[in-house]
């Protein structure tokens, strides 16, 4: 009986975890600007490859697999741009309505928690493309980026191990962790600290609030602009 109970529980766990929605999109690339706005995210993985296509994957999981059909993507293509925007507002509203339907007076909820959802995204773009990723909540990670890249986050960390191209990285409440090479750099933070390898020999710019550093190393082929409000920076060689 115990073995049967364990088996049943494991089966239920698998069913719960597999209650997800996966959306995959592929676009032909013809030198367009690529703009991805995934407002609510858990993890965002960015990759560059040799293919002349853009690949986007959204792995959407919700509590008990509810309201998955309400998650949508708004996709726009033109000769100048490829735009991908997540639309999760209806999904969150359904959870609000469910909670508030039986909530006691004064306990109504108009916000969502990480227990409600997990939205994971993967983006592949062609090498040497120009692209941007924006998010309200989400950590962004890349092993290597070969192209001109902008990251605009509100609550999330940015971790990039290698790059070949100009980058503009900004997060309000999060950290930036970057391995530097062959670049001209301007980095500033308001309420955080900047930790840099001594060999970078960065110039510290005086300011009343926060920290700002500048520097050039190797051939300074690329330009880096880094900015945080409430978050540290880790600049490595």
C-alpha cells in the first residue's frame, strides 16, 4: 500500500509539473531590429547563432496549470523590425478574480506572486544583429552575445560571460555581472557598488551620489554603457 501511495504521489507531481504551455516562433531575418518585451519573466536566456533566423521560445507554467490559454504573444513583423511582446494581463486577472471571489473582506488581492507563475524565455538571434530585450521581472543570462545588444530591466540581474559588439545594459533593481574585453566602458550606479578587476585600471569619476567609472582596454573596439540604480556591478577580465 505504501509503494502504491508513493507511486500515485509521484504521478501527480509529474502531471502538475507538465501543466505548461510552450510557444515556439521562428522568423526569417533580413537585417531588422529585433525587439523583445517580456514584461513578466523568471529567466531569460539569450543566444546568438550563425542561422539567418530568429527563434523565440516561451515556456509558460502556472499554478495547477490554470488559465494557460489566456497567455498570448503580440507579434509584429516589418521590413525594419521584428517585435515580440508578451501579453499576460488576462491570465493574471483570472487569478485575481478567482482569489477575490472567495476572499474575506479586506483580503482582496490585485497583485501576483512567483507562486502563481513561472515564465521562462529563450531567444536566438543571428550574429551581428541589433536587438533589445526588456522585462519588468526577470533575470537575463547569456554565454556569448555577438551583436549590438540592449537590455532594459526593472527587477532582474544581467549576467553575460562573453560579447562581441556594443552593449547598453540597464537594470533598476538588479546586478550586472560582465566579463570585459576589447571595449570602451562607462558604468554608473546610484545606490550600488562597482567591483572591478584591478587590472582594468578604471578611472573613477567624482559624483555626490553613487559611483561612476570609465575606461578603455585592448583595442576598445566595442562600447559598453552600464547602469544600475539599486544594484552592484561586477566587472571581470
